[in-house]
C-alpha cells in the first residue's frame, strides 16, 4: 500500500482548524485502484504539470478525495524511488563486474606466481647442471654423449599407437588439444607478456597478452561480458561474423562424443592482408565440450601428419598454415554474464612470404588485434546492443549495420586477393608492374544476387579492379588514413567518382568522363554507427560537386559513399588501419549493391637490422632488395625510428564489354595518381622528429614563390630590425631555399575585411606543423588552428601589428589540420609588404614547436 502525509494549509477557525491539524498528522492510504491510476499516468508522464494533475483528478473519480498537492508529492516520491532503483541496479551491476574482475585478477596473479616458481626451479636446475658439467671428467662427458645418441636412436614415442581416423582416435586428439589449450589459457604453457595500454577494469576490454619466445605467434585475452555462456559460445563459433579476414568456414563433419561433447572437422580459408602475399587455409579439429564446473570449452588445432587424423581438402593459391592448440574457455559468472579466456596460437609459415612482409606473419600483436581482441570486442558489442546501451542513427538495426560493415570488408578483401574461383583473371600489363589490373566477368558470383540488375544488361562486361602495394617509411598509419578520410580532395578525382556512382544506375556511363584535376567538390561526413570502443566508424559521405559550365551540370551532382573507417586511434598498438568505401544511392537499402574500394595500412614490427629506407617506396621494387642491402655513406642509424608499414590500395569499377580497355587504362592511371598523392601526403604528415632524415619536400619553384620569399624576409628586417636569414643570401632562389628549410615554422595568410584569414604559403617546417601540403594549405583558416587563448591574444595585438608592423606573441598551443595539439615557445607576427609598400599578407613564425 502507498502511504502519504496529508497537509492542509487552509485557514479555519477554532475546533475545525484544530481537527485539520490532527488530520494532517495522519498518513493517507492509497487504494490499489488509486495506485494503478497514478502508475498509468506516471508511465506516460513522470513529471506532470499542475494543470495535468488537476485534469487527472477530474477524469479519475477515484482520486477525487486526494488533493492536488498530495498528488504532486506522490509523483515526487515515485520519481525518487525510480532513481534509487536505477542507482541500486547500476551499483549491483558494477559490484558484479568488480567481483568477477577481482576473481579474474586473483587467478591471473596465481598463474604468474606459478610461472615465477617454475622459472625459479628451472634456474636452480640449470645452475646445478652447469656445476655438474664443470666438475665432470672427459670420460663422463663421453658417456653422456653416448647415452644421448642411444636415446636419439631409440626415441620414446610421443603418442601411443592409435587409429587417428576412428572416433576414438579423434577423441584422443581432442582431449590432448583440450589439455594443451587449458595450459595456455590458465597455466604457464606459454610465456605471456601483457600488451601495453591494456589495463584491466570493469569497463575495459580485458587483459590482453602476447607470446614471447614460442613457436609461431600467440595471443591471449581474458574479459567479462554480460551474456550467458551458451550465447557467447554460439557467437564465437560463428567466426565469419567477427573475424574480418575469414573468407569461408565449412564444417566437413560433426561427431558426437560419449561425454556430451562434439568433435567437428573444420576447413577455413583466410584472406591475405596485401596483394603480394598468398592467402592461408586451415584444416582443424574443433572440440566443443563442458567442464565439471559448468564452463564451456571450444578448443581447436590443426590436423597434420604428426597429429594424425583424416586429410583435409586442398586448394590452389592457398598456403596451408597450422593452428596450434587454441580456443575459448567460457565460465559462468555469479549474478549473470560470463568470464571468457581466448587463446589464438598459429604458425603462418612466414618463410613462404618475401622477407619484407614477414613481420605481418611474425607479429603476435597483429594476431591479437585481428583475431583475439576482435572476438572479445564483437561479444562486448552485441552484449551492449542487447542491453540497449548503444544508440544508432538512421533507423537501422544494429545487426543490419554490422552486416553492411562486414560486406564492405569482405568486398575489399575479395578485390585485394582476386581469387580464381571467384572469377578473377589478371590482364596483361602496360610494361610497368606497379599496378595490377584484374577482371571479373561473373560479378554476380561474388557481389551477390542483388547485383543482377547490372549483370543482366546485354553490354555489361563485369568488374575491373586496379590494385597496388607500397612500403611506407616513418609514417604513422593512423595519421595517414585520417588524412585520407578528412582530405579526400587531396587524392580523389571527382570525375572518377561520378563514373563509379553511375554504375548503380540502370544504364551506367560508358566511359569515365573525368577532367584533369576533376571538379571542385566538398564532402560532408554523416555518421551511421560506431563500435563501443570507437575503433571502427560506419558513415555516409556526401560529395557535393560544382559545375564549371552549363554542360558540366550532369557531372556535378551530389554523390554518396558508404564508408568504413577503422583503426585510426593512434594509441592502438599493431592495429590494421582501413578506409573502405563504396558508392550508394541516396536512399540505399539494407541489401544495396556494394562495390568497395579503399586503402589498408598494416604496421610492420621495427627491426634494428633492417635497411634504412628514407622514402616511400613501391613495394614491388623493395622485394628485389636483399635484407642486408648496402647502406649509403654517412647514413645515420635509424633503428629506433624505423617505423614501416605496408599500404594496399584497391579500386573497383564496372565496365561495358566494348569499353574494357578504356576503363582499364583509366583505372591504371588513376591508381598511379593516387600512389603519387599518397607519397606526397606521407612526406607531408611525417612527424618532424622522424622526418629530419627524409627527402625534403619539393620547393615551390614558381616566380611568385621567389618574390613572396623576398617580401617576407625584407618585411621582417624592416619591421623588427633583425635578419630572418643569413646576410649572404642575396639571390632570389637562395632566399627561397633558406626560407623553405628554416627550422622554425613560417607561414603566411591573407588579411581581408569581413573574410576569414586563409593560409597561402608555408615552409617545410610549417607544413609539418600543420600536417598538410601546399595544395591543401588553402583550405586551412587561421582561426581554426589557434586555440581560444591564441585568438584573443592575436585580436588584442592586431592593431599593434598593423601600426607598428610586428608583434611578439607569447608561448601557446595551436592545433594542426589533423586535430593534434602543437606547442610553441614564442611566435612573431609581421606585415608583409610588396614592392609598392602596400600590405600583401600577414606572416607568422612559430619558434621551437613540437607536438604535444
């Protein structure tokens, strides 16, 4: 029953007033009918207005004996109870998480203590052996050697004789796999090292570790999720839904075991990450069972000649790799949810790839990011979607948005790999092997039946893909992809975008109608969804075009791209960074046809013995260079700064039968122009502390640049009385060269009434500080790079600059075009005068700048 205090503030005389005060000291008891009526109103409006409360009394006769003020108090109490209930529920959830995390950390601590004890024992044993060997005679050594030879001649069999093809033999392999997996997941079978930045906590992804000094590469993760073990097991078994590099996974056979488990023989194919490596496949035994404590286990290992078992299928263009005992341990958590242990241990046969690419297959960090952490993130994502914690825009369900992301990744992987069984074939080159052109004449096989509206056209020829790979040096992958995402005009051609978008229509354009330089366009990014940890973004990009003349109006329409951007967090270690997009209609459906193109950058583990490559290279040419190639004279040792990564580019286009050669020539030239743009951007955004030994950016060699350099230096001398450059620099080219290589960031911007100040020139240090290029410099406004304090100081000093000619600005912080904070110790601003002593622009020099 609900109770409430009833008070009356009306003025009465004598005994009636005294009686009302007595009544006010009593609780008012609400009937169940009254409570139901109030609860119905509360469900519609938790905080009704005074008019609404009075209307409620009139509409509900059962509330006629309750005063409006008392109803107001009831709603206040009801809101308070609701708030307390939610807070109590939240605290209980946090308490369950902390309890489970505490249990997990205590188990991890016990495992580490066991590992320490094991190492101490091994250390003592080795000391004893060394002492024994040093004190023995030569005769005893000979006896030890002879004993060892006898043991080698009569080795002890690792496994008892068994028929590995029978159910009993497969069960024996499964039980061995289970024991080895549990030793890696909760024991000391592998020497695990925690990844940097992976701090445990109730809201973190979990504890992530990578292997050290073991065969192959291995990664391990432990985490908490709010899903039941059976649901978690169902998600993890569906590897296609969360492992983006998985091309196919087929269960060849399933055998039930007597203990209630299941043995499955599984064949899996995995995409190659770049164009210059072969894809991998696996033939494994997967064992699904439960332990005595109620935990679920899914463990897996490859079936090889050493383990025994039936032989798996073979496929051309694939390299058979070995999965060492791996899997998932899913334990129920008190109060609901699960504790998950994930172990991935794989031997990718790195010796089968060129040496420059071997770090892709020898890095446990890359395996952790692409497989181990991907599984844990996917489960956490589904758990938060199930609980309603994730909000999405656009009215699309989370499963639909995940499917769109999966289709973009899968389509891009198909383009990069170009499998023969998908219908791809390689076209002959034009004599230069930097760009590969592949043709697929049966696109409906890999694009899906939804693409049949084009493949049914009589002139439709298929899909063409132009792809290339590059080796990047000293360029942060996340920073490069962020730049490509936010500055599309730096590398994209509007006319080619128009041609790609036209493929969605019933009658696509026959030939690409691109002009040199394209049409001016701008982009607007509209977010669709993002993952819980913000490591992946799904968005719609609107490209707004503008025509030069009336005949260009047909090519200047707005276009739309569905775009997936992942891995652009610079703090993530070893992550693959991608920017994949596909043209779509303005009102695209959930099953809209997608033809993805884009970029993928994968970091390579730095090697101290690698060659110091000081520029962005074509990866194909790097394959011909030996690992120990000669180094140039006087070349500094850059082993601590040898940040390398592999960039893969793939662009897809539809074509009509009679225009195949024209589209191929266009695609080849377009990808080459993109490669050149990426090389220019890569050198522009390379951090200054890493780019001191890189090839300098090309000087702007126009006469206007030479003249502007002279005006900048002369004006600085006239206003400040000091010299910007060395006094012996008289020739115009020498002035420009010294200004270009000046250690401080020097830049100029326009000064116009009622218009924003836009940058027009910057030297090499200025471009590094702004993280841009000369072409994109004109898109940057002065007010965008200065923080609020810097804008106020400049505004207060502006009149002094215009009257006196210059002003010194104190130390501060500005922001680069990529959003990174940059600190400087001092800045100078001065007027730049032309030959007629008229104001031409405003120059700035930022001294001793560095990224924060």
